[in-house]
């Protein structure tokens, strides 16, 4: 499955598998199938991105579970992320 990220508003730092790059409204990042990637908001302002999975993937459980992260223990968060193939990079 490939993933694409389109910045709708604000600014983000996006990892393209090699380096962190700055992205702002209108910028686009394509990640090929199996590609390492990540994104973070380092600004003090909100940012919005549109994420596209191709072909579509059953990711509803991941996104539905995100609001509950604050109430999880560290171990529960770790299991949640591993269960959804989500690994953090520095």
C-alpha cells in the first residue's frame, strides 16, 4: 500500500525515508509501498493534512483509537501502535 500526504493548512515536518523535510500548505509527499515515513508538527500553530492510502486499507481502528491515547498506559500505547504497524522514529 502506498501513502500520500497533502498539507491542507499550516506547516509540518515530513520524513521521506531519508531526511526530514519542511512542508507547508499545498505540499505533497508520496510514500511508495513499504516506504519509511513520518510527520510531525513542530510549530505552535495547528496543521491539517489529507492522507490517502492506495489501495485502501482497513485503518479505521487506528484512527478511531487515537483520541483514547491520553488515557492509555505506556504499555497500552505501545501495544496499540505495534498492533497498527506504527513505529516512532527520531
